[in-house]
C-alpha cells in the first residue's frame, strides 16, 4: 500500500470527526431547547480492500446520525403530561365555580335562605305591618335574584367552555395537518434509508406532545428499528405513523381527517368524518386532555333549553334547579292555603286546539299539519264510568282509527256511552277546540246535546289511552301522572292528600273535602289530574255530615282544566272563598294555586309580580277577613321540614338548607379531589420528565467530553496528514 491511500484514510478521519464535532456543537447549541432530542454520530468503517496477507482498511465514515430517544419513555412522558393538563384545566374552572358556591353558612345563597325565613318569622309576628311585608318582598327578591345569578354564572362558564372548545378544535386540526405534512417530508427525506430526518422528527414529537395535551389521541408507530447505544439508551426510527381519536383515524402517514364542531342546542359537539363521508359524533368518546376536561366540566347531554344535564356544570344546574323547584313548590303549596274568591292558574301546559275548519280532517293529517303533538295510532281508549256518588260503574272500550276526524271520534265515543246507558247525562264535545267530557243529554236518535253552559262532568275518566289520542292532543289531565309528573308538569306532584275548603265571608269553614293523589294507583280517579278534579266535582257527597247534599264543595265550586289552566269557578252568588289545607301532595304548589313564587326552576324563579308591585297584598292568614298568621307560620316551619327534590329522575328528600349544603360540599369535594390528583400527577410528571430528559436531553458535561474526544481525533488525523506530508517532502528531496 502506497502513501496516497494513507493520506485518503486520514482524510476520511478528518471528515468524520469534523461531522461528529458538528453534531456535538448542534447538541450544545440546543441544550435549552425542550423539543430537541440529542443526536449522536455513528462511526462506521469504510469497505476494506482485499489483499494478502489480509484486508486493508480504507478509513471511516459517519454512517448515521441518530436521535437518542425511547418510545416507551416518550409515551409515558406525554401521557402523564396530558393527564396533568386535563386536571389543571378542570381545577381552573372548578375553582372559579366554587367562588360562586361558597361552602360556608354565613355567605352566598345559604345566607339568603336564612334571611328569607327570618323575614317570614318577622311577618308571622307582625302580619298586618306594611313595612314588614316590604322587607319580606325585598328579601325574597334578593333570594331569587341570587339563584338566577348563579344560574347565569354557570351559563357564562358554559359559554366560555364552548368558546374554548372551538379554539382548541382549530388547534387540533392545525396540528394534525402539520403532522401529516411532516410525515410526507420524512418519507421523502429518508427514501433509500441513507439519512435520518432528525429535525423533522423533533418537530413531530413536539406537535404530538401538544396534541396529546389537547385530546386523548392514540398514536401507533410501526417499523421501528432500535439499536443499543451506550448501555440502556435506545435509538430508532419508525416507518408507519397513525393517530386515532375515538377509534377513528385522524392521521394515516401523510393523510389526515379534520374534526368538526356541530351544534347541540347551541352547544358544541365533536364529529369526525368516516370513510363513507358521513360524520360521526365522538363527543362522549373524548375523556382526556384539555378538551376532555372541558367536555367533562360542561357535559355532553342537553335538555331542550340547551342546558347540560351531565358533567360538573350540568350536575350543579340540576341541583340548583331542583333547589329552586322544591322551594317554589313547597312555599306555593302552603301559600295556596290562603283563601280567595276563585282560582285561575297560569298556563300549566299547552293542549292542542283543533280549529273549526280542521275538525273533519283525519287525525293523521292533523299531526302532519303540526296541530297535534304526536301521531294518533289506530287502537283503543278505555273509559271508566262513575255514578253520581263517585263509585265505579263500568268501563267502555272505544275504537280509534287514525284516519277518523276528531268529530268522528267524538261521535264514536258518544255512541258507546249512549249504548252503555241510554239515560246517560254526560258525553264528549269540543270546548275551545279541546276534547272534554261534559254534562248534557241524548235525543231519541242518540245524538249528544251538551248543556249550556258547558260544564265538565266527573263521571268519565280515561284509564288507558291505547290509541295515544290524549297524548297527541297533549291534554295532560287524562294521562297517568306517573308518566307526566317530572317530565311535562311544570312542577311535580307527590303521593299524598290535600283538603279543599270553602269559607264564608266571616272566615268560617262551610265545606271541606279531602282529595287523594296516588300516582301508583291504577284507578284514574287518584292517578290522573282529571281524576283529582272529579273528586272535587263529584256530587252527592255529604262533606259536612249534616244530611244536606246542597252545601258541599261541589255545590259552591266547579273545578276544571281549560286551555291548560286549572280553574275553581264559583257556582253561586254567595260571598264565598276557596283555599287548600294540609297539602302533603304539593298539589297547590304544582298547579300554581294562589302562588307566592312565579317560575319553575333556577332560571325563572321570582316573587309573584303582583307582590313585587304591591307587597301589601302578601297574606299571612289562611282564612279570609281575619288576622291569623297560619300561612306565615307554616312557611316558617318549612325550613325544618324535608322536601322532595327531583334530580335527574331521582328523588332526594332533605331540608332546603341541607340540600344546598350537600350541593356546595359535593362541589368542594370535587374541587379538592381534582387538586389532589393534580398535585400527585405533577409530582409524577416531574419524575417521568426527568427520566425522559435524562435520556433525550443534552448533557453539557457529556458533550464537552465528546467535544474533547472528537477534537483529539481530528487532531490525530491531521497529524497523520502532516506526517505523510513530511514523508512526501523527504521523498521528493532525494536526488
């Protein structure tokens, strides 16, 4: 071997060590870059020359420049970091929410409740003091304003979360687009397996880390080649790269699919496009990362008003609504004891009204026209017939054809009644376009002629609506209370009893009847609103036990439902008053008889507008024209009594104060739990992060050692070249 090959070999050493020095220099310059993964130059011998007595080496080269990383450590670090971001997001919002629901008894809504009942106590002691009534009205409005303000704050946070979801969804889409483009560049850069796209992988890892912080994606890498480098450190590259979310692909190498936000009653849901180009809702599949935290806080299911029914905010709204609902229902039930001349409640529901020009139109068409709430199906309705003493007499099945008109249905019902009893003095007709059973008579041909004025009868009750007729008409009074109680009635009832009392102008009770509410009964007399009304209207009941059937409840008042309102109408010219008492069923509060509060939940609770305008109209008494304080004392006592609260289909029985305390305590516990988990995760994250960066991060001490090593290698190869140069000079100097 001559001198020239020796010079070439030394030159390869110079070049290799120069490249190694450049790699080391790059490591040192990126020592403060958290997204940089340190690199190492791998020295490899060049192909040798075959010779005798043995192969001769041809020098060295840098065959690869690797990133020093570990897939397991990277995944552990990014998943722990994502969990920390999830908890951090939850904690931030929960702490904000907690400021509005302080878990103390001398501040916030709890204090407003105390002030409310203290005002009633003062009012009970001074029932005729006008200034006390003004103070009671003011304390009541403060309480209701606080409840509505809390609801408003929760809705503001709900809106903020929706806004953040929009921003973070855009960020996710931007990241997956960048990752797909980087994958494309990596494939092009590494074609032929001649070089590694280290900087591109650094950028992709940083994007992947941020993507996992945002949402709980799954990343799959295949084709990884690992090589041991310095003890346990591993190096390697992947060839295939896939990201999925909720089981659907987001990134497949250089292809990607964006996620989209769609509206659920004004709230964002997250969808992704499938291979068949249809969008699938993956909102409930997202639990991790910042987006998962936002969804768990806001909720993923919503009612018709757009309020969440699950999640931290949804649960709070449910409890706040239950508190307001229980307060309204309980106070109003007691305030309904205060007697008045007649009763006309607000609209409790909106029944269908069949206009005159559509009364001969098939029922199936009425639904298509939007007149009926739902479709009528061909089937049967079962009518229970009661005698004039309120005793069950017989039942009648009536066939309903969905292609019949409402007039034909009325005719069929009346024919069945007439055939069952030729002397029947009741039948059905339309009042204001609504189907009602009223008093009347039949002519010789069996045609029903309603009495004038049309007065509802208590003798016909619907036991089974197999044709969905009354459901379609939305006449709730004929439907089982067990089906409509917590879903369609504005305020729910409970099983129990209440008294109907009629007073004269002296405040003396002149008639009293006890009414039963039993939603578990199969008897419509006790388990439907119309049955409750029939108990009030049934004649021939001697309420006063004086052998006089002309001075009972039904002789003074007629109860009815019309246009979705409950009416107690006077039947005489006497100066009488009607009120409730001993209401264990919450009938007065549910139906809104002589209300103290308006509203149904936390968003609309308020003092009755009449009392807002003139607090002097607030009564402490139960009987008319007297100075008793029975109503005020009963409402005062309410703070110690257990009330039914309806939360997501479940019934919770507790006092008003304890229910609210449990709500704030649950929120405080949830916040503390998240904070503790965050603290634990933060400690774990520090450990995992240190372990990861101990492998991938740049060690200045180690790089200085490498710098010295490669410098000496460079110098040694330079010395070889110098030596060969001297040898050549000596050779050329020979003459």
